[in-house]
């Protein structure tokens, strides 16, 4: 079963940038959808961005124009480029891999992003 490990989180000032990575322990070629989610303290885990196996992307309204999701099947890695960061982007960011048939849903352990001056 594939395992996911996020990296790239940290402390950044408002207006700054970070790139998150989600490395898979096995091939993601057959993974139908990969996504980034985030959970702020006291809030639910929400979808930030998703990307399908054919490269179709979708974003939460709050990050459109600032965040870019991508996946590199050859490196078994997904990325989230985050620009123009705001304090409200502060959260633990999780990646998720979903395969429809047979069903597989795997979460990473999360990486903390803190946007503060």
C-alpha cells in the first residue's frame, strides 16, 4: 500500500511563498486523484486543491490565483506551490491519494504551515 510523506512546511511572512511536496512510496501512475487539504485549529479539514490523473485541476476559491498544484508521476511526487501567503492560510496541510478501482484512500501525516510576521 502506498504511503505519503509531506514536506516543505514552515514559518513564512505574509506575502511569502512555500512549496509543499508529497512523496509517495510507490507509483502514483494509477492514482486517480491526488489532493491537498488543510486543517486550521478548531476547524474542519477542507480541500485546498486537487489534480486528476489526466491533469485536471481544481482549487478552493480562497486559494485560486495564489496556489498551484502539480504532480510528477515519474518522481511519484505531488507539489503545492503557495504564493502570496496570508495569515489565514495557516494550517496543517495534508496530502491524499485516491484510487477508485480498487478503492484506495491514503493520507499523509501532515506538514504545518504558519504565516505570520
